[in-house]
C-alpha cells in the first residue's frame, strides 16, 4: 500500500515490450537498478510498470537487446497535474482542500474513555478539560505521558491509565483500583446496635457483653452488644472496662409490600407513521448546529431515537462533524383492560423487581407471601417478604 502510494505520487507508465531478448532485457534493467513492477506475460511480449526516470533508462537496454518499448498507460500525480495545468482554480481548490485537511488533522476531534465503571464519565472529562484536553484542542500542546501521570496523581480510584493519541482521536483507557478494605480501629470503644426491627436468630460475639439472645424481638437502634463491661459482674462499684464490641447478629425480618394493579390502563399503539430529522454539528465552529432539510414533525405523541455518527478516515482520523439523526414513531393512547390472571402475573413481576432493587445480595429471601384482593379500581396486592439478614451496626461509646 505504501509503495503504491509512493509510486503514484512520483508517476509511472505501463509499457509493452516486444522482441526476442525479453529475458536479457529484464536482466539488464535489473542490473542498472531500474525498479519494475506488475510484470506480466502477454501474447505479444510482456507488460510492466516503470517510473518516469526508469523509462528513460530503459531505452538503452532496449537498443542493446533489440527490443521495442511502447507506452500503454500513463498514471500518477505528475500526469494528472500536467493534464489540469491550465485549470488554476481547480488546482488551487485542491491545494486549499489538502491544506485544510492537514490543519484539521492537527487537532483532537474525538475523545474516548474506556474502563471507568464507578468513576463518572463527566468527572473524568471535566478533569481532562482542566488539563487542556478537549474537543478541538491542538495536539502539539498535549502530552499523552503527562495526561497519564496527572490521572494517576489526582484519582486515587485509578490504578492504571493509558492515554493514546493517534490521528485526531484520543483514547483514555483506565483500570479502577479495588475498593480499600475497611480498617477497624479496635482501640476505640464501641457498642453494637440494631439496624432495624427483627427476630433474633443467631448471636455470635467475639468481644463485648451480649444484651440479647436468640428469640428476642428488637427495634431499630436497640443495644445488642455493649462495649462497657464490669470487671467483676454483679458487684457494686466495680470498675468498668471499655472495649470495641465485635459480633454478628442475625435476625428474621418481615417487609410488608402493598400496592394496587389497575385492571384498566393506557397503552401505546404505534400507528406506523414515521418521520426523521437530521442535524449537522460542526465542532470546528464551536458546536455550531445546522438543521438539514427534511425535518419537522406534526405528531401529537411520538417516541424518538437519536443516533450520532462522526465520519472519519481509517478510524483514527474522525472529522470535526457529527451527524445526528432522530427517528420519530407516532403512537396514540388506547385504553386496555387486564384479566385477573394477567394482573397477578404483573404483580409477581413487580414484587420481584422491588426485591432486586431494594434488597442487597447478602440478604437471604426466606419466604414470599402474596395475597390478592379484588377491588373496583383494580387488584389489591398484599405481600410479605421474609428475610434472614445481619442487623448489627457499630456506634462509638459516649
């Protein structure tokens, strides 16, 4: 690919060689260092590509080997320039276009961030803008190594970073560090209290005085394990010892859920009418946007999906242009009804969704009880979620 580009830039001709000394002709040309390519046998002789200076040197080889050469094609930039030498405006426009491409390739037009899961994308972008990396920033003012070091120095959550600029695209790849383990200062006296109401099932104490036992019902904030110990229990005026209470307290908890599933509801009905609008955003003019012809909708209700496309060359040279295409789908609201079985299925899905959203993965779901009651406005759902979970929380001793 590179050789063909260089060959096209210098110009070359394809010639046909005829005669009885073709092999000798090739050997003599190679001996004189003449570069030939795409050599092919034909019924009349052979054809090959050779540069313009090489073609002039082949005349001596053809004369000595008694071969004849004839130009079949002329290709390359010098022949194109010679063909349009009198069209100065066209050549000037081409030169201006190439100069514009060169200038535009000196800026960053696309920034990609990969690997961030807990660190917000906006936080990283704001920091990069403070360091000078933004869309439209000149590349000669940026240093990938410096940006990489600044990310590591300013974000404790990042354990590895790589900044790579190629063409007009800058890619930032980061690896987030593991969350630091909680360090327990056992020199600080602490109690253990309940995080919520529950029925105690297990009490495992390593330090401190247990205040509850299996089968007790506790309320939120109630003392479970005391960090204050009597040196001699059941003795008046005995000295007190303050410790850092450590324990695991497990309890059975009950979480009631109540809601109503309506039997009549409003649903979207898509009519099949679609529309489209396009917007051209020019980054080189400071995010200037231009609405392209063919836009505009008259739908009272619609869903829309917008896609963004930034054209470029070879993937590493995105252009300072973003084409935003918005698709509109018209719909109308229709009143629909559910059967009792459909309402019960929907209620079961809603309960499962709430369990997934509101309960941690470390909580065991022991039982799920659901009762239904019909009403005029829908189906009343009464659910009880029984869990087995830890309810201990440490608080400092006052």
